[in-house]
């Protein structure tokens, strides 16, 4: 993982990120569309980052819309998408006059295109795969290590949902194609609220390497 620059897309207040992890980097460039995210992020992390000498640059705006420009300016950075890609299905994309308008298919195409956009740089993501109701009092299972590209219909995916205690129907966040097939990933069950859980997928890909990183 590159250690000089971190580009953090969907930073929010940094609730899901330990300060100690952020301190690995010389610079953190964080993006979030919420104007309240910057002061909350600084309240949570700025003191620890300053103590380590890590410079924090927080940008209020759409980091995904600025991604191409940021990649040109910081091609050696590590790009981390923090619980943002699973939310794209709820954001209506701009219609393309050359393609029949289907918001869900447009979201899937947008997520698939990320692999090409990020080709050659180190990047990773934690995102929702699915979410929904679960059996009451079902403890969340330990994290599960597997590989990206696992379809919902496979025995492995169905067994994971059963461990969570998922009650059909669950919402598909359309993030199955985010990582190239075969990328090592970790599944984590997140008890979002009582009797409701999210299936999170997380993983990362090294820069300019045909190999895959281990979790």
C-alpha cells in the first residue's frame, strides 16, 4: 500500500476509520458532499494526525465526480472508498441519450467502470453488498474471507446470508462488480439496528501488479 498520500472518498466524519490507520500516511485528502463532515472529521482525527505529522486536506464536494482529475494529480496515492459505492443505487445518474434509461443498470455500469478508471493505482473499498431484516437475537457471524465476484445464488453466498439470519427479501446494493473477480475480500455482518443488518464487502488492490493482496 502506498504510504505517502491517501485519497479518501466518502469520508463522512471518519467513524469507520481509526486514527492510527490514517496516521500511516503523510497526507490525507478527504472528500465528502456533506458540509458537516469536515468539522466532525477534524474533531475526531485532526489532533492525532497533527501529532503524527500527517497533513489533512478536507474537500467538501463529490469526490467521485472529481476522481479523474484527482487521479491525474495524485497517481501514486492510495484511493479508499469509504462506505460510499453501495449508496450509488440511491443517487439517480444523469440520463445518457444514447442508452435506454434504466437507473439500476446505469449504476451497475458506473460501478463496473471504476475498475478501468482506477487501473494502475492502488485502491480499495468497503461497501454494502446487501442489507435487510434478520432473525431476532441472531448473533453476527465472524468475518468471512473469500474472493470478489461471488454471486448471490452461489451456495457460499447463501450460507453467509443464513449465518447472518437474513429474512428475505434483502436489498441488493449492486456492488457485486466493484472488484475484479478473484480479488481477496472480507465479508462482515454489520448490525445496523435491531433486527436489521448490512452485508459489507471490503478489499484492496495493489498498484500496477497482477498479484492480489492478502487480507
